């Protein structure tokens, strides 16, 4: 890992630096990365229990997730605007809450789509490769 010790200081050869070993400024202790990994593993278990075992079903799920995300965002925008019109004295509070909900739902929707895409890439690609090499009798 360390290539040389110069003057009592250890130096690293640039070719041996692993990108995962570098500290991420936005997540210095890796907590968010661990959380995303746990969420992904939970989704994998849920999808396997539900019987999602091929890419066509996964693509259908992605389409459904996109549609639900868009409908949810439209609902939040509509309710927020109606509340702003109905309660003008609470306009700032309603807009702040609506913006927070909009951001939360959009991030949740994008993350769930990313997890499903990763599931297709990692889990279903492996199954496709293994099913092609060992035919079922």
C-alpha cells in the first residue's frame, strides 16, 4: 500500500490509490454509503420475495415507479398551490413545507429507481449469465 518512506514520512504511490479508500468530503465516515447499501439490500430481498426475476418485470417496475413519482409530485404541487391560495397568511410556511415534500419525494423516487437499475445490473445480469450457461432440463 505504501510505496516508500522518505525522511520518516510515508508516501503513497499514485498507482496504488484505491478510489474507495479516499475520504469523501460529503460523507467522511461513510454513513450515507452504508445507509444506501442497507436500503439496496432491503430492496433486493423485497424484490426477490415478490418474484421479480427477469428484466422485463424490472423494466415494468421502473415505468411504474416513474409514473407514481410524477403523480406524487403533481399532487404535492397542486395541494401546495391550493393551500397557498386558501391560506395567504401562511403562504411562506406552506411553500416551505411543499418544497420540502417535493424535494423528499423526488429524491426518494430517484433513489428507488437507481436501486432497481442496480438490481437489474448486478442481480439479474448474473442470473441471465448463469441460466444461459446451465440449461434447465
